[in-house]
C-alpha cells in the first residue's frame, strides 16, 4: 500500500492572495485603458468623438480610418498614408538588425576568448559608449556621413543603427560568452579549430538564446527609433515613426483623431507582435551537457 | 634538450600574470611513456603548467620541448598533444561521434581514416552505443569517457589531463581512475596528469611532482615522496590522515643524536640524516599516524612511551586516536576492532628510522 500524501496544506485563498490578485487586475486595467481608448476612438466617426464620452462604444464602428491611416493620410504634401513608412522601417530593420548583431557577436567573442593587449581597455571604452547621449553625437555623425556621401541614404541609417547598437550588444554577447566554460574554447583549440572555426562551429550554435534576446532588443529599438530616422534616413527612407509624427502633426482642417489613433496602433503593432511571438523563444539550457549537468 | 628518451621537457619556464609570478623558472623532464602527476593545492600553478605545455597559455620565459621539438611558440594543435578537461568540455551541439571527429576533420584527415580512429577509440573506451547521442543525454562518467576518447583519436604521443575526475562522484572516480591506468598500460603514451587528489597521484603516477607556489617541491616516485619528503610542506600534503609534527630540538646524548620535545626523548641513531646533525638545532619531528603502534607492538618499537587517549575518530576501516607526546598532539591509526577509548592509558611506539625530521626554520629535511 502506497502512502498517500497527506497532512495540512496551506490555504488556497488567503486575504493576502486576494489582495495581490486585486492589485494585479487593477494594474492591468490601468495600463490597458489607453489602448482601449485608442482602439475605440479609431473606430468612431468624428461626430461621435465630439459628442460622446471617450469610453463610449462606437455606435457605427468602421475601419475606414485604419484604411486611411495606412494608405491615404497626408504627411505634409504626400498623401500615401503610413505604408511607405512601414516599408522603409522594414528595410532599415531587416538590414540593421543582422548587421549589428553579427558585428556585436564577433566583438563579444573576440573580447571574451581572444584577449589581446588593450582589449580590456577597448571593451571599457565601448561600454562607456552606452552612456553617451545620442544627441551629442548627431552633428559629428552628420558631418562624417556627408563626407563619405552616405548622409540621407539607406546605408547611412543602417550604419548609424549598427554603430549605436554596438555598446550594449557587445556587452550582452561578451557576458554570454564569458558564462560559457572556457574549457570548451581550449578543447576546440587543441582540436585545431581557429578563430572562425571556433566561432562558427562551436560558439554560434550555442548562442541561440542570447541571439533571440538581442534580436528582440534591436528590432524594437530600431523600429521605435525616431531621432536617427528623422535625421539620417533622408526623405525617401523616413521610417514609420517619423511618418506617424507627420500625419499627426499635419494640421489642415480639423484634427482627425480616429486616423491618428489608427496610425499610432499600426506603428506600435510590430514591436508588440515581436514581444508576443518571441516570448516562448527565450529558451534556456542550450549549453546543457557541455559542463557537469 | 634533455636526454634522448625525454618526451616533454620544460626548461626554465616562467609565467607572470601582471605582477603575479605563477610559475617560477620551472624545470621538468618527462620520460617517454612516463605517467607524471602534477600534485598540489589550488593555486600552486599545476594547471597553469599543463596549459603552458598544451600551448593554451604563452610562457613569459623559458622553453618547452615535446618529442625533441621546440614547441614554445607552436599552436596547441601542432604540438602533438591531446587534452582532457575537468568539465569534459564536450561540444554540446554535436553527437559523440561529432565530438570525437571534430579535431580530425579540422586536420582534414580522409574520411576512412577518421572512421577507423573513431571506431578504435570507442572500442577501447566502450562508448560505441553512445556514438549517435548528444552530450546532454550522457551521464557524467560517460561524458568523461567521451572526452578521453576525443583525446585518444588524435593519436599523439602526449596526453594531458587537467583534473579529469574531479567532477565525478567517488565511485565513478575510482572506476575511471583504474580505467585511465589501464589505458596508460595499453597505449604506453606519455601522460601528464594534474590533480589535487593524492590518492589519484599515488595510484596513477610513475613519478609525482609536488608543486607549491609555482615551484616543483619534489619530483620522485610515489613511495619515495611518501617515505622521504624533502620538506615539511610535502610531508604534510602527502598522506591521509596527515603526518604528525612535533616541535623540539636535536641534542646529543652519549655521542648519539636525540630529539627532545618536552619530557620526551627520541633516540635518532636509526635515522639517516641528509647531512650532519648539529646539536642544539630547533627541529620538527614528523611521524605518520599509520607508523605509530600500540600495545605490545609499541613496546617492540625502538621508541615507545605511555600516553593517554584524548579523542577518537572512527573512519570505518580504522580509527584515528589522538594522544600526545611531549605535550604536543599525536594522532595514530588503530585497528577499529581494538580501538582505544578516550581516557585510556596506552603504550605507543614507532621506529624513528621511518620518521622525517625537518629544520624548524627552513622546513627542509635534515
């Protein structure tokens, strides 16, 4: 006869627990409220907005303003909506994210395993870069980029994002590699693998979890960027955030809240989706088995 | 370059990390096919020395020769060495087979040669059923077997082991220790083995190099290190439970050297001094717990005395009893069946000829 687990158990619903849940529910509502207002407003015609409560449900819900925000809202003189900005943002993100991550990965790997004279100093300088306010560097970079003819071009904005991603990404990757057993690196050297061999064959396959983190960080960071896009992208490559700003600030006639709300939600959708989809990719334990498990 | 039968020669090797001298002009001559154990407490430089021999650390001074070749600045892969690590260091994303063949693929060996070597190594280590598995699906003992296999396939003259058994539990450690010894007898390669475990050192080594502070204190056969330690550090480090040390002076009585500590006088005429014994010198008398006898056996010893038992530590196979001699602590190993009890008055005795005497100032053997 097996002995069934028995004995006093802690109560399931205590006053403290109820308090915690109540607090969580209230907090969630508090933070969801602006989103709810945005969604409701984006589906109301203007007269409903003017005459009704902002929390009131739309009486004649419509997606016309979403369509307008996407394809025909005016940003200054052009009236193509947000869509050109969306594709510009996609271009910038798709190019800058892999570029910055690849470079930072190699940086972190070299700084962790192939120490050379001055590498610690270089690392310190690089990390210090994370604390420099962006605005300080805007003018020097404008000057530098225009000297090489890249100011206001797609490669220009990609380079800027890659450079500014370097400090924090290098720090992340270096610390990740430092957490791997150094004996793995030594074993690979005895096995005759070189700088790139060890990087590609040993380290890259183990870097998936930290790479996912870096991708999330970069995608959201670059997508949400406004300053660099405004300054460096040039008229043809303005990202979605800048376009959004232009739509909202274009003041001909009445302010069309519905369109503005729809445009804002559309712009914020990409980082939101990234967070939702990638949550489960925060995988751990890829390195399990390399050391005593 | 050492004698022609040398396998690994370390000449005047120094290594500094900043201002810290980790290795101090160290010399070591390992013969072909010899099993050398580098033994010492943590921080003594034993792993550092092994990494220098492997080429994973650049020396600050001196030279390293392997099989007659100056390899001081060679890459690890070109030195003709293979290495086994404490944490196994298996590549987690590769199968066992991938781990074994990684180095051979890097060396661009032909496919059939790689297969032949992997097959042979996995036969020797009995890891054939594991070849398709990943390291995460292996037990600790299996992982270390694979790590040894990865060294084996390299088909080199010199094997380097960096505390390979330290991560394993006691039972597996004993099993793999025997296996490594068997491997050495079968392959007859040169093996340099780093450990802080004196049982491993004693059981495996042809010669042990006891290290401290970046210097080899003594390099000798295990029994010689046990019986005739060159200084107090080696004497205390080797042997478990540790050697007893009794402070006193060397005197002369009737033309014979005598060690005096408190009211105890130990006749040293059976002790062979390294040099001359000077009367009046402050010294430390070292005797191992297992060399102290009790009862009738004690009376038959060249030196014996009455002592009372203070503390008793049962250790299973035998019992460690703490008494005192000349007012200082003395432990002795007693048969568990006939172990004394605290408070007992017993007769203890030992042969001063098997003891070690060190200078109280320099700690060197007298």
